[in-house]
C-alpha cells in the first residue's frame, strides 16, 4: 500500500488552485476510486490549513472543507508524533512545527511527505519528500 502524508502547503495549493495543486487533486481522485493508497494529514497541518482558510476564505467552514477532503485521514498529534517532530529540530531550526509534524507523521507511518515547500528538499531526511511543483 502506498502511504502519503500531505503537508498543509500541498493541501492549500490544491484548494487555492496554485501550481502543483492539480497533483494533490489527482491523488485524492485516485483515493476516491479505491486505489491502493492511504493519505494522511497531521492535526497540526490541518490547523494550518484551517487557519489560512479562515483568513482567506471566511465563507468556507471547516466542516465544508473537511467534507471536501473526506478521503484524507486526520491524525492527532500525539506524544510519539511530538517526540519525533522535536527530533527534526536538530536537523534544522528552519523547519517549522508544521514541517516537522508532517515529517513525523510520514516517518511513523512509513510514508512519503508531499509538500509545496522547497525547504524540505534541502536536508538529508529519513523520509521520502515529494515536491508537488517544479
């Protein structure tokens, strides 16, 4: 089974029609038709998405967005995830909490991390990184 963790930047690229967003949309379409995929998002990254949506699209509620993204598994940021995420701060202080939450979830679930943030490609990480835009 192919496992993918979405960073908030990847979800926002899709929602906002930014470059690379079409790759995320195609991924979710595959998931909907029953492909051999599992797609996750950390509750930390989900908070980032909701925060941005409230600011930029106040008419869209969290419930509407979650309904649109029902195939993505929302994973709580628990003690294990916090410990793994904290360890990524040793890689670079430039990695945000959201970046580290995404990486931690990918590591825990033996998944690749999909992102639009180039910063994640600048480090030697122990999870595969898929940059959604060129």
